[in-house]
C-alpha cells in the first residue's frame, strides 16, 4: 500500500523513493517532473501530511465515496430535469423567473466547470507538494495544459441531457486567456463545448465573478431549466464572497430549489465558503458542540 503522500501525488507523477519507484518512471513521467518542482524529499513528508488541504485532496482523488457521491448526484439530477423540460413554467434562474416571458424559449442547462465537471485535483496536489498556494499564474498554466479530468458522472449526465433536448452552456470563472484551452479540455473529455457555449470571466467586459451577467445572457435566448455547480454563486446572485452566516441563511431559504432546479457538487478543497470566513476564521469557526 502506498503511503498517503505517495497516493496524493500519484495522478501527477509516480512519487516515491527507492529503485522500484525510479524504474517505474516512464519518459512521460520524467518530462512532467522536469516541468515541475521535484517531489518532496523524505524529510518533507510530514509537511505534506500537515497541509490543511491534504485530506480534502486525498478524499477527492482516492475515495470511492467521492466518486459514488458525484455519480449519484448526476444520476439523480436526470429525474428533475425531465420534469423541468416538460413544465414550461419552470426556470432555475431567479432573475429569469421574476422577469417571466421564458415559456416559449428552448430549454438550457448551465453548468459550472471547475470541480463541477472538471477535476483539477492534480493542480491542488501540486500546490501541496510544492508548499504553494493558488495563484493566477500557476492556475492559468495548469488550464493551458488541458489535463483536467471529468468529474465522475458528469459526462453521462450532459450526454443524456442533450439527448432529452436541453441545450448546454458552461459558465466558468476561468478567464478569457484560457478559454480556448478550456474548450479544448472539455471537448477532449467528450463534452459538447464550443467557443459559443463556454462563457468565461472578464470583469473589464462586465463578466464578473458572480456570473449574473452571463446567466442573463443565456436567459435572453433560453429557458434555464437547471443550474449545476460546486459554489453558491453558481446557483444564485448575491453569494459571491459574502459573510458565512448570510450564506448559510440563504442556503436555508433556498432549500426548495435544491435537488430540482439547483444541483450542488461537493468541493472540500476550496471555495467561496473559505473567503467568507472572518479573519480569525478556522479556529473560531470550529464548533465542538452539536447545533
Ligand atoms: Mg467550480
């Protein structure tokens, strides 16, 4: 059995010590190694294990439970989708629902990309191994590699949804500079991505983090029957980095949308929930009493 630190790195390169691991390295593996910082020496193993992101990335990369959970979510999502496709009074987008006038428009599903249908855990594993944090530079470089995998269950869902008559849109907070690479990555995995239905972020051009303007653009031509994401801001407005209690109160108010018009994927590694924590954050937010 591999040590935990070996398992987490396995998707990036064959990591380990001793001649056995060295013999296992292929030419491709070596090429990847050249492009990256070297794996941690034995003395760094404890640092890797102590990294607060370690368990989260390990769970995503190695647990059968994560795979089963995302498969389950996407399979279950097909049932409310069939209902929403038939019922033209339904819109999953709050702004469109309030405005009305959407009944005759063709149905569409909006999916977020990262950690909704694209698995970037290899990028997060690299950051742990290199003791680095997220940065726009390394993130964009990762996107340009076109190596993100598909989240289990996502491709089958999208394929079936299309067959049922739903148009597909991808609204991602990846930036314009990696749009072509993102389309390429999605197409490589089998998703019906084009330069038209992949809507990237560009704050200067009015396409901000909150995705509101991009959902509105889709709503002009389509009835939005389902929103799927791993972040609150993928589903509704006003949730882009707000206070933790406010986010939770909003979640409570929106429960009727969950599992029908809104589908939430798990992402234990990063998200708006972290940015919404107060300065003193984790330690003060731990609750040792039942609620
Ligand atoms: Mg996401």
